[in-house]
């Protein structure tokens, strides 16, 4: 074999496709530790899915709160329509729901601070507004701090 052929045997034809450095001064090429790569990938995936699950839980909590609010509104509306009224409620007006000593309810035009010393009811239940569809918006309820629809 000639000297040129011996040199050609030592030179790589496609050095970019080799799995290792083809010259003494070339960069060290080490295969990736697939266990570490997979571990980092799984960690990143878990972090991302945890974030997404937390967002879904927040959305579920919001929906549950909205459902409870609607349920409370229905309860108050049913109490209003079963309460004693000496007038016809008008759309857009504010009314006050009270509970009497005997447990029955009364809808009144007079607010809790407008009675003066005589308070004919055992407890103030809610401040409400009649909406156009004849449902009631509960502005204030004694069991809650402040609610709005």
C-alpha cells in the first residue's frame, strides 16, 4: 500500500457524521445520559400539568361559587314569593324581606334603618331588587357579607 493510501485510511470521509471527535483537537462528544434527559423531561411535564390542573381547580371553584350564589338567590326568591305582600312589587324597585316572630316572611318597602324604635319583625333577611324577568337580585343578605349578581 502506498503512503497516500495509508493517509487516506486515517482520514474520515464524512467527519460530521461520526459519533466521536475525528481529530485530536476536536470537541469531546459524549452521548447523552438518557436517564437524565428523561428525568428532566418528566419533571417539566409534571410542573406544566400541575399548573394546568391548578387552573382547572380554580375554574371549578368559581363555578361552584356561582352555583351556590344562584342557589341562594333561588331560595330568597322563593321566600319572597311565599311572603306576605300588601302591594304589587314593581320592576327595578328595592324591597326588604323580613321574618316575623311566628316564622312567616313579609316583603316591605321600608328598610331596616327606617323603622325607628318600633321593629315589628324578628329579623331582617335581605335587601332585594326585582329584575325585568321577575327574578330577584339579592343585594344584601344577612347570612352573607355582600353579594351581587
